[in-house]
C-alpha cells in the first residue's frame, strides 16, 4: 500500500519574498506541540539519577510492583 502524502505547509511572505509565517495542517501542529512537551520533560529530568536495568528490576520486585518471575 502506498503512503498518503501529507498536505504541504503554506508560507506567508512579505513584499521582498521573505518567509514570515507558516500555515500547517492542524494534525502536524499538534504533533509539533507534543514533541515540544516531550522535549521539555526530558530536559527537566536530565539531572535525575539513573539506574541500570538490573538495579531497577530488583527495586521493583522488592516493592512488589514487579513479579519475581521476570
């Protein structure tokens, strides 16, 4: 099955032909907002401690969140 082509963006230009604004399909705009929110969360958490998988798995098992079978 072929790909569905996304609607193109439309640019608004000034008298000199310089792009000054863009009109996007609402779906693309909402995707961009979600991406910005995700990046903001990532940036806000970059100083949080990290755990390797085994350490995290053991902690979740101790806390009863994860089954011992895993």
